[in-house]
C-alpha cells in the first residue's frame, strides 16, 4: 500500500472515531389515523376514498367485525370475518387481483327508524384475463354504534 493511501485511510478512520457512533435513522412517523365517521355520509365517503385507493386496511377499520358479512367477489357466498385482520385479508386479496379504475357512490338511502343506511357504488376495474375491464355493483350496509357508523355488509354483484 502506498503512503498516500495509508494517510487517507488513517484520516478516514480518525474522522469516523471522532464523530462517534452514528445515531440510528429516525423511526418512520405513522400518519395520524382518520377519525371514525360519525355520520353515514362520512362513512361512505371514507369507504369511497379507501376503495378507490385499494386501501384494504383502511376499509377494514370501517367495518363492524361483530356482525359484518362480506362477498367481495361476484358470485361468491357471503362470509363473516370475526377480526379486522380477517376483513383486511378478504379485501386485500380481491383488491390486489382487480386494478381499480374507479369507485364511486351512485345511490344513498337511509332509514333512521331502523338505524340502517345503504349505499350503492359502481366499481370499475381491470379484472384481468378473459374478464378484462368491467363494472360491478357494490352494496354497502351500515349501522350506528358507539357514536360512529360502521359497515355491516359488503356485497359485490355483477
């Protein structure tokens, strides 16, 4: 090794020792979670935004796991999901398979006496393979509970 290289290595070693140990990078900051929807319109707006962005975790946070029924793939039977993780799994699986082009609410109906609200949405996406680009009708049902509105049914139909 030549003298200039030895001097360069010694200078680098000295400067790194003098600087001391490096601090670990700061932990990523989680974005603040959205407040729970306190109205059915707020709930359905949050659903529209999360679905359009294929955000299964956000959608799962808007579901009442004590009573939710889900049929996210057209033609499949309705199933229950007892935890948010199970809900997110069901949603994530289908949202990953379909490249969502748009998701928009087309109808909204509320029966305050029964404490029930329904929304109809049009989900357009590329379903892949022979199915290609197509639209499906999504029916969402919500009920109030504990000061907020939560989804109790998600049903996708052709």
